[in-house]
């Protein structure tokens, strides 16, 4: 079996207590069985902003007095959810709805103890896009049975302005919270070679990109890393059409769109190994 090296670009999570989390995307036993080496090279670091924790607590106090099911908190990414879940009570507050951008975040939310029945999110299985516009459509559809009156949007330093405006246009009381800092990492070709140097030179290399920012981080080194390999030996896996477009524009040689989540990733890696 020819070896394969997977470069995972998921963000580093730095929580309020300064604990740091690096999460593998594959189970170690799967990697061992199939000759895969996973190397974590985070595209960026997410860290909590102290003022955001106070905002969340104040908003939760007002939500307690609201009608059950009338309040929603929106996490804009799996990383934001992972970072900020500990800022909310455990078990999850009864009736507090959660808005998410897609299947990957939904799987993460369930693992973190948020009841599936409280989740609102677009799903690829229904042919829906995985973005804020699709989430807004889901909120509109659900309003026939449960009206959202208050919404807390937990976001990074930029983006989601259109979503915020459209939420307010629905008559929902919106609070937007700049909840975390985002610090991008920068890698050179030598950085990647030094990380893979402890592994036998892989005949196949795979980048797993879960955000457009990760494309930018690796843009300058991608050509060097793929030049010595054929198209079948260098693969870029992405989880959203927007990321695919960015990767193609950055001249990634073979870009494949897969569903978010570990199962879809494992299936595509096995295909790549057998090619």
C-alpha cells in the first residue's frame, strides 16, 4: 500500500482559560489501518474575546424570561462553536435554539451536547447550500411553527453583515457579537517539508481545506508542493463550493468537493489511496 499524507488545516482553538486544542480530523486507528499520516497545520488560531463572554451572559439572562423556543444563538462555523460552547451552560439551556451554517457544525453541536431538536441548519442532503443565506431561508421556513424573536450572532472580526441586515428585516431583535480573534498562520514550502520530513516521502499528498482563509494561507506554497507530483498524486479536498472556487483560482491542481464530516473524508481518502 502506498502511503498518503493528509495535511489538515483546521484552526487551533484557544479557549478563555488559555487551554489549547488541536483536533485531528481522522481517528488514529483509521490512519494506522490504511497507511495515512495526518499532519496538523492550522490555517489560523481562534481565541475568545473577554468582552464577548460578558455579552453572552447578559444575553442569556434576557433569554431566560423569553417564550420557550423564541431565542436563537447563531455560530458561524464549527470552530466558533468549539471555541464558545463552554461559555454557555451545560446542559444546554432548555428551548434555546441554535442556528448553524451546515452539516459539519450540526455534527459538532451534537457532540458538544446540544440537542438535535434545537438545531436549525441547511443540509447538503436536502440540496441546500452551506452558508448564512441558506440558514436564513431555514429560519424563514421554521417561522411558521416557531417564531424567533431574539437572535445572538456570534461571529469573527468581519463578514456576515448581509445576514445581520436580513435578520433584522424579518423583525427579529438582533445582537451581533464580535466573539473571537482570528490570527492567520503563515507557512513556507520549507515549513511543510520539515513537517513531512519525519514521514517517508509520500507518493500521495492531500490538503483538507475547510475555509477560504485556509486557501490563502497555503496559496504561496501549493505550487511547489504539487510540482513534483502528478494530478493523481496531489489532491485538495474542500467542503464548500466557495472554497473550491478559491482553491481552483489559487491553482490547486486537483480539487474535489466533498460533504463535511469525517465519513465523507475517509471515503474519499480511500479512493485516493486505491487510485
